[in-house]
């Protein structure tokens, strides 16, 4: 059919990107926010081969703060069916070291990522004079398959594999 052919053409026309494995690979994609006068919060979504799926601006802050929530941070990544994300924001000042708020938000987003099954690979802060990587500084760890959240997700996915029983649970109830 035409729809099937046109979708195949779109998929075939899309060039695969090279894996972005390091902070140095990612920085050129976000260099445009280094000199912004207010904080910009970006989310990069990656597939399991660490290839970029999308880059989204999910929040604009003030001169000194960025307001972000896990819901907005992970919404696009869930839609993309992403394997992992990297979050990036800028500090308009020349100081790219993380604030207490940055540390708190990173911890909250890493926990939310474990729950939804999307790994937070890194949080990068850029400024006009440099950058700071949470992963490179040991503040983000690889996902632990032994955590309670990971075990719950494994149980859920094995239950989903059962098929019809799970679909019946998700069907909306009929009005009386």
C-alpha cells in the first residue's frame, strides 16, 4: 500500500547517526546555549546504540535558575522509546560548577529514570568558559539491575509478556 511504501521511504531516507559516547561528542550539539542570558534546559534522547534520537528544549529558566520537572524531562524520551537521556543546561555566569539545586534535580531525575526504565547517562552544565559533567565526576552511576525499581520493572515486563490478561486490566471499565 502507499502508506507502507511511504513510511519505508522515510525510514530508509533517515541516515543513521554515529554513537555519541562521550561528553566531547555531545558538546557540539549544545554549544548554542553556552552564551544564552537565561538558563536553557535540554534533553537528548538516545537509542540503545547511543545514537541521538532527538534534542528537545524542555525548560527556560531565569538568569540564575532553571525550573524542570521529571514529567517534562521524560515525556519526549518516553514518546521516542529512548534507552537513555542526557540532560544539559547552561549557567549564564562563567561558573559551571553544580549548585545544590542542580545536585538535587539530578538525583530526582536519575530516580525517575530508573522508575520509567530510561537511564540518565549524564547531566552536563555548560557556560561560556567551560562545562561540568556529572558522569565524568562520578556523580551519576550506571543503572543497577539489582535495585527494587529495576526488579519491579522486570516483573512488569514479564507480566506484559503474558498478553491478554494484561490487556484486560488496561481496558477502560464500561459505564454502568
